[in-house]
């Protein structure tokens, strides 16, 4: 890795601090529940207090929660057993890890908007740092790494979800962290193979590389992604295959005569352990509160404890799997229309974002009609530039088979293409913010394209100067575009005419 190691960390950290200032400034604004915060803030609070999601039927004695939070998540509440039970069992449609993370902020800062948004802001900032570092590793350029982090910092959708207690920002974080670990594992494994090549006689298949700490870390992260939302499984499968392909390429690169057989005999067991067994154990561990509690939905505690320890384990697993089949049935039947729903093929052009919050305050903007809005939309300059960059990645991969272009395209596809099936086969209700898991890979595509535009270090100075000017102009446009949209991303009170001026399409309103 060329360049100054100090700046390799200091540059990305400075970009992350910039993103943190943006996200934590006014984090508690608006002082209201936004969109699906009405579910996850409640569920997180219940997890912290009970170990499982519960719905309270009583009055919550909190000045904010009293009116906003807590008479129960009635959309999913089916029954209480006995009817007068308080709190009563709550059926929920997503695994618990993301809500546990939201709950940590509530534990420290209380059941307030700042409290339930705190964890999302933290992982939003950390994702900026991770993306900057993984882009630096992939491009071997600190400057390009910082560019990737900066573009993520000023993407509108990432900004809004970092300041909202929804699960998708946590899904994106764990997916990105898992991807970053696998990129580091690729370098680590190639280094081990190079050392072996220099000191050992060449063989047909090559060596077993031993325990691979970065691959193990990737398994933990991708298991955590599945423990936030089930859609993490698409990334887990895609990245496991990608890692095996990288191993085969590494063995072929040093001249092994049977590299693919070497992958099967030397690497496959490790991949299955790190990227199948370990994620499964991580997912199960995220349900520890449900297993340890008698209060969870479908827990059947009295039945499970009616006999010995062996029956307890068997019956607990049976109840847990039955709960999962209920959730699967819920998701496959989720086709009820919604004002802000959209289809996945429209996500890249931002045609139908979600209005997380909209109010018309009577005063505070110096005009007769005011608006206070949070619109979950990406920064158009970044997203439309990202489309062009992704097309360039397709051409680059076809022409050169560059592993970086392939990895970026695979990550983007894993976050996007599966939703086509659900839209066409199940008519699933979906929203633009589901695309947040694709955003880091779109920005990596932009970063790779920027590297191609600037050119290699040995290119002609005039050519590099022109390329740098183009990339700099694009970055400046992205910053200006984010600044222009910021009032409708951060719930600033502005004249209604100014809110309307920021609606790029009528479908945004």
C-alpha cells in the first residue's frame, strides 16, 4: 500500500468527522416520530427493558413518549394472554439486532428522538470511515479513499437514514463492514500465498492458508446483517461465492496447475465455516433475549419448561422456527399499497422517495406558509453520476476482468436485483430507502471511475490535470447539491415555496 500510512488513517478520519458533524447537528429534530420509527423505537425500548419486543397497554410517563410512543404497536399486536396482561406479547416482522442497537442509544439518552436516533448516527459515521478505508485499499490511493467517504457523507439518503431510527442503516453498515473484511482477507491471503511460493516447491493445489481472521470477521458482520433484516442473506451468498472466486484467482496467479481443486480441498471448508456456520450462529445469538425470556411472541415457555433440559432446547427451537414461518408468511403476503411505495427499477433515478416527516408550522420561516420536511432521497448528482459509473464498471470488467469492478457490480446487484423478483412475483410493498445497502457500492463505482478519469501516476501531466479538474468539478457539484437539499433533509423550517423549489420531480412531493 503506497503513500503515507498516517494520512491513510488521518484523511478518512477527517472525512468521517465531517460526516459526524452533519449527522449529529440537530439530531433530535424533528421532535416527533418519523415514519417507521413508530415501530422500531418502541421495539428497541422494549428489548432494553424486557429482553424481547413487548407492547405496553398502559400510559408511559415520559414527556415525549407520552404522546408519541407507547400505547403499543397496534399494527402487529394480535392478542394478549391473558387479555389483561401488560405488557403483552408483540409479533414483529424483523430480527432483533438492529433494534438492540437502537435501544443502546435509548439506554444512554432516554426515550427521546435523540436517544432512538443516536445509534443510527454512530453507524452512519462509522460507515463513512469504513468506505473511505476500503476504497483506499481497493484503489491504493488515499485521495480516492477520502473521495469515497466524502461522497457517502453528502449523500442525502445516507444522511437521512443516519438520522432516523429505521433498520436499513444498520443493514447497510454490517454489509459494508463484511465486504471490507473480505477485501482485507483477499490481500492477506495473497500475501500468504506469495510467501509460500517463495519458500516452497510448486505443487498442483497449493497450501492450506490456516485460520483467516479477516474472513472470520466478515462472517460475523454478514451474520449481523442477516440479524438486522433477512435481506442480508443476499449479500452473504454473493460475497461467499466472490471470496471463493478470489481464492481461485490467487492460486491460479502463482501458477498452480490445479487451482480450482485447490480451492475445493484447501479453502471450501474454511469458507463454509466462516461464511455459513458462523453467520448462522451469529443470527441465532441475536435472538438470545427471546430464548432467555418467557415473554416473547410464540415463546410457549410453560410448555418448554414442562419437562427436562433436552425437551426445553427442542421445544424452544420448534417455537422459534414456527415464529420464523409466521414472519416468512407475513413478508410474502405484504402487498398492501402505500402512498410512498416504489419499484426497484425506479430506485436509481430517485423517482419516488419517502416523506419521513412533513408539517406546516404556522410561524418560523418569515412567510405566510411554512414547511418542515424530512425527505428520504439521495443526492441526485451522486446517484445519476453513479449510474454512469456503474455502466463504466460493466465495460471495464468486460474489457479487463478487473476484480474491483466485478466486486462493486456484485455488491450493487446483491442489494438491487433480488427485489425485482419480489416486485414482479409477489407485488411486494417496497420503498426507496431499501436501496441504502446499494449506495456504498454505487459510490465505490464512482470512486473507481474517478481513478480512471484522473489516470495513473505515470500518465501525462496535462491528462492528469484535466482528469483531476473533472473529478473536482463533480465533487463540488455533489456538495452544492447536498447543500441545496439539506433543508428538506434535516427538517428545517422554510417557506413552502422553498420546499417546493427543492422537489426535483412532482413525485417527490
